[in-house]
């Protein structure tokens, strides 16, 4: 299996940190390897599956325990949502048919309410 992304000489796009960072990194407390082949004792974290440094979010087996890993490698804990304000429809006055209010009143009286 070929290793994609950052090789031995390239610097990865993340900084190794135990706390969540803006770009997902293999040392994040929520990062997991689907193959359970990640060795944290080496620096950088080593993938025993391919025998090379872990590529982090670029690996097809990488996932986040909190389901916050976005397809482009960003952590959604740091992404702000773009919400659009929509105009609220005006409340329409409901007009009842003639006699409806009387029928409701009779039924409520019947139940003792």
C-alpha cells in the first residue's frame, strides 16, 4: 500500500498537540486509527500498517471519536457556522366558521373544563 501525503522529508500541515487543533493531527486526544496500527512512542507518530509516519487526516482509516473530522482535514470544533437570517412569516389571524366557537365551548362545558 502506497503512502500518500507528507513523506519523510516533508513537514505535515499540522502541529502535534494532545489538544484539538484547527487541522486534525494524529496526537489529538480524539484522533483514532481504524486499523489500530498507530504507534505513539515514536516521533512523529508511526503507522505500522504502511511502515511510515502517520499521514493524519489524509489516511483513509483516520477518524475522530467525536465525529468532528471534516473531509478537508479541519476540525469542526473550530469551524463557525454560517447561518442566514430568514424573515419570519407574519402571524395570520385564524378566522373560524360561524358557530365553531360555540361548539368548542359546549364540548368544554361537557367535560367540565
